């Protein structure tokens, strides 16, 4: 009886370990930083960003100079000229804010440049991770370097459709 129970426990343990999920952790930042193309792309993006920041700072300096000149002359100006100068300053401020938005906004030039230069590299790394997971039989791969977390999951673990059915969708 003990032998049968021991055999049952061994078979059950083997069965459970065969069904165990294989999980891995990858540091995507380390992969990116070790990629020369990524490092070069990041340098180019940083250089552009610095140039654009300097351009915007120069425009704000012009506005500040214009405002200081206006304040010094304000008492000598007629009402019409004063209003005209104030409008010019406001228009320049609006133009610089628009330039800032164009360069650094969510859909701006910096974002587009990053998409153009970095996305193909990231896509290549994620494809390599997916290939690695498939070749080695991993079910889940997590990124330890970011909050994004899950990088790869075997389709058998996606229960979205089952939950939709439960919700009646």
C-alpha cells in the first residue's frame, strides 16, 4: 500500500512539474544600452533636443528683452502704441509656446524623431525576446527594468475571450 501511495505521489509530482509555467526575466534597458544603434539614436535625439531647447530659450530671451524695453518706455507711449506693443509681446509668447509644443509636445518633432530612430530597434529587441521565448519554451517573460512588466506571454494564458463570454460580450 505504501508503495502504491509513493508511486502515486511521484507520478503526481512529475505531472505537476511538467505542467509548470516557464518564466524568465529580461532587462530591456540593458539590451537597449548595449545596442550601438540605440546609443547612436539616443545621442542624436539628445543633440536635437538640446538644439531645440536653446532655440526656444533664445526666443524667450528676445521676449524678455522686448518686455523690459516696453516697461522702460511705457510711460512715454500713447495708449494705442502701448496696446500695440503689449499685443506684439503676447503674440511672440504665443508663437514660442506653439514652437515648444511643436518640438516637445506629445505629437511633436522630438516624439516623431524618437519613433523614427528608436522604434525599429525596440521592435527588433522585442522580436528577439519573442523568438527566444518560443525557442526555449518560456510561457511568460517579464521586463525587470520598467513598469511595463510583461514582454511575452504564450497565447494559452490569454483568457480575454473567456472573460468576454462571462461578461456576455
